[in-house]
C-alpha cells in the first residue's frame, strides 16, 4: 500500500523482435545481397546476413541485388530480384516480354555465351560428384538461341468472365501465362499465337479444348487440338482455320483414352538429318560435305528433338566420335524414330535399334524402309530390366553401343555395359545427374571418359543435354573395313 497514490513511471515498450524473414528482408532492402554463383537450375545463390542460403530467381554471379523472399524454408529461402544494384557484365535485356513470369525460359537475362559456360560447369560438377573428371572443357553444340523450338504444347483456359487464355504455365504454378509472343518458337509457330487466340474465342465450346500442340515439320505445320468432347460445329471452324493458315489439323478426342482423328488430309510429318563425309582431296584440312539426307517420319506424341540445328550437330558429333566402320555391329538403345540408328546404319550397314514402346519400334522400322537401310533391325525390349538388357548384350559381340534414355537415365543398362566387351559407348543424356550416376557405373567397369559435349537443345533455359564417349582400354576396336561414304 506504500505505492498507493504515487504516479508510476511507465516502462519503455519493448521492441518487437523481427521475425527471421522480416529481418532478412530488412537486411536485403538496406544493403542488398551479393550473388556468389549460379545453382544448377539457373538461380543465383547468395547468403543473408545470418548466413542462410538464398536461391534468387533472375540473378547472376557477381551482382548485388535487392530481393524479396517469396518462400521461406528451414535450410534455405527462395527469393526474386526487386532491383539490380550492380549488374553483371553478362546481363542482357530479355528478348521476351513474358520473361520472369512464364515458366518456359529462365536464363534470358544472361548472355548466350555465359549460358553455355554455366552448362559446361554444371556437367563438370555433376561428374566430379561421382569422382569423374574431364580433361578438357566440354565441346559446345549450339544454335542461335532464338527461333529454334519446332514443337510446343500450349495450355488453354477460359476464366469465369469468359476470357480466353493461351500459353505456357507460370514457373512453379498451374496458372497460364496469356502469351502474345514467344521468340524461342520457330517463326511459323510464333505467328500462330494471335490467330489461335481469336480462333478459340470464336468457338461455341472453348472450354472443351484442353490444350493445343504445335509442330513444325519439314513437311509443313501441324496443329493438334486436345478436344475433350466432340463439337461438330467447332470441328468445322477448326477445318476452316487449317485451310486459311495452310496447316494440317488433328483432333485428339475424348477425356480418357483419347483417339487422334485427322480433320485434314493425314500429313507426312518428318524431319531431315544430313549425313556428311570427310573429303581430303585438294584440301589442306578435312572438309565435311553433305552427301545424303535421311528422312525420318514421326507422329504427334512421338519424341522429337525440338531444336533441329542442335540435333544435326548431335548426329554429326556421334558420327565423328564413333568413326563407324563398315561391318561394325551397333546397338542403339532408346532408339526412338531412328535419330542415331539410321545415321550409323548408313556407314556400318548393321544397326539394332531397341525401344520399349511397340509403336516406336514400328516407326523405326518404317523409317529404315523409307531410307532403304535394310541393315536396321527394330526390336522391342524393356531397357529398365537387367535380365532383358543382359540378353541383348549377350546376343553378339557388339562393337558400338549408343544410348539416349529419358530423364530417368539408364542405370540397368549401364550396370550391364560395365561388364560387357563393347569397345566404345556413346551416352546422350537430358539429365546430367542421372548421366553422372550411370557414368560412374561404366567407370567402375574400366571404361574411360574420353570426350564430352554440351548440347544446348533448349537455349535460354537451364535445361542441359550432354554427350559422353567412353572407351575401354583393354577392349580393342573391331578390325573391319573403314566406312565409305553413305549410300544414296
């Protein structure tokens, strides 16, 4: 009661401690963060004031940037650039107005040469994690970087107000980006974006369209409409659209087990691969001149390398590194429509192409007939099963093996190849992590990694394709006749 009636001196209010995210945001806003390097997925890597790792979208090594954290995790945070305080020399203005929102490209802010260098580093780092080293920097198989994509699937959505949205999905989201341009598409496909949006708006039932697939074949442009339910009047509108734009049109009809129906004449979808021979007469240096073109047919849904120029360089590299000889026995695993099988058969005369999908086996056989390559044998096998792989390898003494698996890689095949008597193995990969894993199996079997290359199949993105050549020092190459020019 002694304090009764006395004025109390109020205590100063305690300041609320900022949450880690707010503290980090404040530090970033005041000073920015320095980007130390690029992660394998193309994001900048930095550390906040407390030492926590930050993955920053659209940031480049050596830059100082203000950031905003959009996802906080226990061990790292994800952020994006609010302002570039100090730009890296390789920063460029992205050529696409949708960059930063669209999930299709993630490196358009970086000069193309720097993108290539980053991909070379990623390949070397992934191999190093498995104890494998490269003597030289990987070779580069590249294109101009824009106007290369000859195939694309565009999402379609009608919102609650009835507005049509057409485009790719946003990064890390199912939300569609309403695209007005896409400079990585080949011009013939990009030119269809605006007309397609108008066409969708003219339909009676645009909500019955799931997506659109665009394909630029050497035989012309093809459009496949994923139609969830038949709409006869809309089918006629699509036919009129196809006629006006001189393209082939297919309807992939039905919600479950959809079937492809052609609303125009069935197109001859195909692409060409040029074969070259080395001529030494009257030349101080070898000169590669085209001597024959292979024509490879495909259908919607088949695997197709989207970049024609890089694919040509990929085939050229395979032929140069393997130096196929007439009479050599070649096993091409995950052969697809015959991208490598046919080219190698033109030199060796004998190639066995193996695929898991029976439709692809038929496509490979048809392409061999189309190009008059009777030495190509198309086979079906499950290349994820070691027993079936072992049976294939035991059939004969293979001289060369080529494998071009999906992203999951080819671990079963690599394990069996490690104990085989194959002298040369060419591994083409679309995932450097599974490639490095499988390469380690080959190395454990005594194979040496002698050549490497990065194929920039998807320029402006962090996606990396690679090629590795393995040789076994204790398994001699076959002593057969050197290959002649491919037959016409």
